[in-house]
C-alpha cells in the first residue's frame, strides 16, 4: 500500500525521509481493550449469571464491555494507519486524521518552523509530536506518534539549505 506522500509526488521529486509511526503509542488503548475483554470473558463464563432471567442482561453487559474496550483501540489504530508524513527534495507532505483530515503540502522554501514535542508517555515510549508551520499559515499541522522526529527535522533543514544553495546557483548563473 503506497502512502499519501508517494501518491502525491510531482515530476523530479523523490522522498528523502518518511516518518515512522510508533505503534506503542496506543499501548493504553491496547491495555484497556485487554482488560475489558478479560472482564467480558469472566462475566460470560460465570455460572451464577446463567439464571433464566439474568441471561439476556449478561449478554448485553458482555457486549457493552467489548464495545467499550475495542472502540478506543480501533480509533487509535485508525489514527496511526491514517497518518502519513514525508520529506521530499522539494516539499514537506503529510496527511493526518480519520474523520477530520488535515493535509500538508508545503514547498520546502515555505517551511517556517518545525517543532518536535515529546509528551510524558512519548519520552518513555520514544515518540514525538511534530508540528510544521508554513509561512503565512495561522496554525501548524501536528503529526502525532512519530519515532524518527529528530531525523525528520534534520532532513527538512537540509532540504531547505539545499534548496537555498540551488537558488543561489541559479541566480548567479542568471546574473552571469
């Protein structure tokens, strides 16, 4: 399956570095899902709850436990799978979100700031939130659960420097 960045490359453009998504970021949702599945199994296997009038209520409670446990897990997995972020030799490209989709398609010379933040669990599980702000934009686009944020930030900086050097060479050739 190709990523959002690969699908949106223009001619003469190549991917320098793709973001790596840290799947440990949903460890809380995994833990919650396991706890709720265990509760559902214990409730389902409890012989005391197999009385004639209690059986339908037990089935409903088991189903509710499964929904409460699996819904956050599915939302977390969708969030991770639907995040794509890459640096090319010409642009910074990305997409995040499931229902509310935010995209980033920013020419490399229009990148204003790139910030990486590590929340408490991010420091422990080694993932970052990366915010990219372009010139003229009012708010940054945030990509969550990125493992290789320091490398991405360095790649963006190098791409900006390379673009500036190429622009200087082109300008010097034009003057000469």
